[in-house]
């Protein structure tokens, strides 16, 4: 077995179409009938990682450490919590480019550092759902008015925006009316808040 290179069946990755939503613990199965080997072992990572991406109406997460690797497929529009602080500070739609920015945090879940969460812009229409990654900034002055008295948590990085504040091109979106949501994925939770609706012609 030493020195052998194992090639994946598909170099472009493993297609996940048809896999139901939910959480999956990943393992590796090693077989060699000639050597009488058929072993399954838990997949682990030498260094912790947390990869989250929006795909249409889903969020796909791959999170791993020395204890295991977990794949999570769940709706990109998540929980609407009463503990959410949300304000759409600015938005514009020019032709088919949409910009959003604002404050989004959940009381009790700190936003003290860059990368504390992933923010997504989600458009839900009658025919399709589109989702896009958003960036984040440190804007304590914008966040401060949304703090509750007695909450001494740090939420300085709870400001989302399109990359470079330049907007997201919706070139391939089907024309129609869309509900707009902002989602925040952090730890094992995904929170959402409703923003303004838009119409694409």
C-alpha cells in the first residue's frame, strides 16, 4: 500500500445531487479483496477547518477537526430569532446589480472578530432561489445603537455588505418578484432576517 496514489473517481469532485438535507459524519472505506482488506475509518483533519458556501436554496458546510469531519446540507433561509438585531442600512438596485449592507447579529452570539460568521444574500422567487456570499466589516458605530442595555458582548464585526460595496451581478436570475433575506451562519446555527423585496425585469 505504501507509495500508491489514490485517484478520485471524478477529479472535479463528488456530485451531491440527490443527497437529502441533514448532517453526515464522513468516513473512509479502504478495500483490497486480494489482500483481504475491508476497513472503514472515521475521516479526521490534522488542522481544523470550516468551509461554508451557499448554493441556491441550500447552505453546504464542511467542518472538520481531529475528532471528525461533518458535511451539513440545510436550507439557506434559517431561523428567525427574536434575539436578532437587524437593520438594512443601505441598498440599491442598478440594472441587475444589487447592493445591500447593514447590521446583523444575534444577542448572546458574539461578533468580536472577522470571520465570526458567514453572511449570505438570498433571493427567493416563485421559480428559483439564488444565494450569494457577503463580506463583513468592523463598524462599531453602526452596531452600537442595536445593543441592549446590560449586554456587554462584543458585536463590532456584525456589519455585512456586498464585496467592496459594489453590489452583486444578478445576470442569470429569472425575471420576476423576489423576497430578499440576509442569512448569518455561525457555529451550528443559521439565522435569517427579511429585507426589502425586489423585482427583476
